[in-house]
């Protein structure tokens, strides 16, 4: 969906960029001509997150991949729950690159459990990272975009769980639904500055967040949950790749989607039609 060098000399900021979707988005934005500011916690967000955390080496691989596209990159290990560190990264990035045009709020975590059985740590971690962390990302970046006066595009990475109920991870779904409210409100608030805001809602993307063993355990214990996780009519036997999601991200970041703001795009190969 992207055009060659459609983001030439723009500057993009991507959270959760050490691997998975975040790395893919950063590299693809660079391929379109953007310099990139990237952040990742590069460590465990909490003991309640059971899949392996991204590392500093992962972030270094993202840096190398962006530089291989011929673009500049500023990378830093930052937890998006750390307001001061997040603001400092944005400040340093704008100072180094001179502007900020694109924000991809991608960082997120996931764990499993029925709502009344969740611990405080499970609830707080998922809400603090996925919802509050995204709000902190918005708060840190929007003033720089307004000051630059170039308009721009903000892409909020929600989930199919932000459009429908997902039993077994209701706290994740609540956070991702909350991102729809953030997206649509922000679209109204920043439209006068020429900034567009849209959310994307991927379903079943092949990243470390997908834990087949954990999901199998949940579905074995609660087989009635399975109906809420439908197959994808389009190529139903395969997860989507991060690159397929990045196709949409770079399109939303660029001029080809210039009339879209306050839109929720389900990236689900038709699954939500069930």
C-alpha cells in the first residue's frame, strides 16, 4: 500500500520497536524515507508477563536494520510508563532530526486470566503499558508535532480485542478498547493542526506475544472461549506477519491516506465478520 519514498525526510517515532511489529514498522518507515526514533523497554515489563522480553540486542538489530535502509536512527531503552524518560527521548530526537511527523504507538503487553481471577499486578501492568503508556506517548509527542507545524500522522496500534470481547484477557481488551476512545478524541483535538489520528486492530500476528502454550491451556480449561477467537476467512491457516501490518502503517503515515482521521481499521483477514 506504500509509495516509494512517500515519507522522504520525515521523522517517525515508534514504541516497542526492538522486535515484532515495532521493528517491522520502524524499518518500513525508514524504507519510505523517514529517519526514526525508536524506543523499547528492553527487559521484562513485569513478572506476570510470561513470554520472553525484548533485549538490548534486539533493539540493536532494529537499529542496524534501519541504518541498512540508509536512514538515521536514535534508539533508547525506555519504558513508556516512565514519563520523564519518554519526554527526554522525544526532546532529544527532535533536537537531532529537527522535526516529528509520524508517531506509531505500538508498545504493548499481554497476559491471560479471567477477570475476577486476575491479580493486581496483571491488571495494572496491562493497563499501565497498553493504555496509560499510549497516552503518555501521545502526551510526549503531540506538542512537538504541533510546534513543528507540518501536520502529520499518529497511528495507534490497538487490536481486534479493541473491537470485540476476548474472554481470557479482558484487561487487555479493556485497554485496547480504551485506545479507540483515545484515537477518536485525539483526532478531533489535533485536526486543526493538520494531524491525523487512526487506530489499527490486528488479529493473530506472528510475534513473541503469541503464546501457543498459554492459549492452549486457557482453551483447554475454558473451551467455550474458543468461539470468540474465529478463523480468518482469508488464508485461514496462517498468522499474519508483522510486514503485512506495516503495509497499513506506512500507508496511514503517508499522503495516500490523507483524508482518513478517527478511523478504526480491522486488520483481521475477515475474522471479525464471524
